[in-house]
C-alpha cells in the first residue's frame, strides 16, 4: 500500500492525514518539544523496567536514576534535535512557498 503526497488545486499536502504545509514557527517548536517529551518518558519507562528485571534476576543493585541519566535524557536530546530538524525544514519550506 503506497501513500503519496499530492498538491491538487491548492489543497494542503498530507501524508497519512498529517498536513505537511502550513506549520507556523510556534507549532513546529511545540511539535518538536512534544516529540522529545514523549521519547524521554517512553525510553525512561522501558529502561526502568529493564533495570528492574536486571536487578531482580541478577541480584544486582543498580540505581534506577541511571535510567534517566543514561537512557532517557540522551534519547530525549536526540529526538529533540531530529524533530527540530524535521519540523524546522517543514516550516522553512512552507515559508518559501508563500
């Protein structure tokens, strides 16, 4: 199943129902921050459960704060940089078309 992006008679371009045109600066930054926020909490949750299993099965005593420092924070930063690049480029493309 293929999805294509089309610009037909002035309609906004969409990909899987997600509009690719018309993002403002504030909307782009908000979407980038939301992406980083979601990534931080999702990876931190998975890391906490992973450490829980590691501590229970192997009788280790690794501090759960490591999941924030070593997994969640770096993943959130990477997601923020990538999302700012993606949504920033969409914003710039929309500004160039006007």
